[in-house]
């Protein structure tokens, strides 16, 4: 990835869905994707930033290994409330899209070392950013 990818959402799940869609848009034209199939993705992390990085890595894994592109994301579980215990934050999502067997641009998951989640206190929206290392 050579550019910064950013997304905002009124809720954290909305922001996570939007960043996954924005990352995929760096690889595949989202208008070319139909909702024909579903893939499940799960991720865990100790912090929201770590959960974000693992989430995007898992989504990219589904894309790279199965050639699957998504158009819509639905969360069955989105548990990202801070806690004092060692129990990780977690999410379980359904990616709605299709397999695409076309020449695809590559996106290196290693670039996710600079993933951040921030709450904008001016309007209460969540800002997510993924920048190249």
C-alpha cells in the first residue's frame, strides 16, 4: 500500500466496516462486486488498534487466498469495549460478496503496522487510519 487509507463512522463497527471497504477499493473496483456469497471473518486484539490490524489482515487473507471480494459487511459480534481483564476484544463478521478471478493488484498486509483508531471528541465519530510503514 503506498497511500494512507482512512475511514470514519458514527460507531466503531461502522468505522471498521468502512475501512475494510476502503482497503478493498485499493485492490478491486467495489462497483464490480455482487453479493452472491458470504465469508466469515473473526479477529481478536488486546486494543482497538490491534483488533483493527488483525481484522484487516483477516479480510485481506480471505481476498488473497480465495480471491473473494466483499461489497457489504455485517457484524454478528463486535465486542470492543475496554476492559481491565486479559480477555481480548473480538469481532465476528460476515463479508458479503463474490469470488473474483481477475488480475488483481496486491496489498501487503505487512503495511498494517501503523493502524490506528481514534475517537473524534468534536463529533463523537470514530476515525480509522492505516498508513504505510
